[in-house]
C-alpha cells in the first residue's frame, strides 16, 4: 500500500539529482559500527572458492542502523552498508548504500528506497560516471541520474561522493512501461550455459527467464539464432548499449568484462 501511494504521487526525485546540486548527507551511527563497516572487505581468493558459477558472489558487507540527514531532512533507523566488488574498496572512504526502509517499513526519501554513494576510488576527477551516464541517456538508453554529495559521518567530513541513482524496481518503474519484471545484477556473469547462476536477483527472479537467451545463443544456424535472439532481446537497445560502453571506454562493464551491469 505504501509503494502504491508513492507510485501514484508526483515524482520528487529530479531535485535530488539536479546536476548543479551538491547533496548534503550527514550520517550518525555508533562509532564501533562505523569502524566495523569501513574495514569489512573481500579478496579475489574468497570470490573464487568452491563452485563460483553456481550462485551470486556472497557479500561480506553487513548493514548497520544509522540516522541520516539529507539536505536537512532527518531519517532515523536507516540501514547502511559498505558496497563494492574490489576496485572501489576503501577503509577510510568506503562507498555506501543507504536503505531507508531496512528497519522502518515503507520509509522513503523523496519516494526513494535507497541512496547510492560512490567514492570514485578510480577516478580522481570524480566526473567520469556522471558524464558517461549523461551520454548513455542522450543515446536513448536508460541510465542512472547522477550528481555529487558531500558526506559526513559522526561529524567527520569524508569529502565528495558521486550520488548515483540506485537501480531497483522503483528505478525500473520510473523508466519502463512495465517496470515490474525480474531484475538481475551481473557480476562476472554471462549468458552462457552454466553461468546464469551468478546473476543476482533483485527483488525476485530465479534465473529461469534467462534460459531462452542462453539457448538462443547456442544455435549454430545464423538465421535461427537471429530469430531466437530477437524474440527474447531488444537488439536495438542492446547494440546501442554495447556501442556506448565501447565509446566511453567502459572496461569493467558487459562489453569488456561481463561485470557491473543490470
């Protein structure tokens, strides 16, 4: 009922992601929890232990309760956790995911369930992600809105973060006529036999709906494969997406690394 009411109301999110707006984020949490959060990590050896293709890579990051004030609006009992695979891991300035309804059912900020704050660990200029997503949108593709945030934790200024629109079902409902379908995150995942278990379902989905595309790509007759792929994949959108990853030099997306995509 809460989600329906939010969906029916006006979209309040554009102001949050305005390119000329620097979002002010103040986080207050138990110091011991912050120290535990920021040092949580993973290693490549942990990721490849066992049958690494059988399931999504396990997350070593746990959620902690926090009070968060965003542009003057206070929200209590917000779930906060570290995020990142390997390249963005940082113990002093971790990338963060805020989940507003982790402990308070239906709690939202401007209708959003989550806030994603990236530390731009691999981009000293902080501009690559926002510029690239803007180019994707100009190419007619769905991409997260993006600007910047100044983040403080327990009074300590962590500096500038990239404020990226979270990809979840609230995002898909804002961007697709039918935004309630299954949503997966790909982390070293591909549409090959034996690889679909690594797709991480976001809010439902057991991976069975990926089988049609996997099967289509195994066909050896070109005409039959083209027809089967066309029945399960939006070719024009995918080809535009692939081209934009190449144009922007995205080496860690689907085109080059089968990683970090939805």
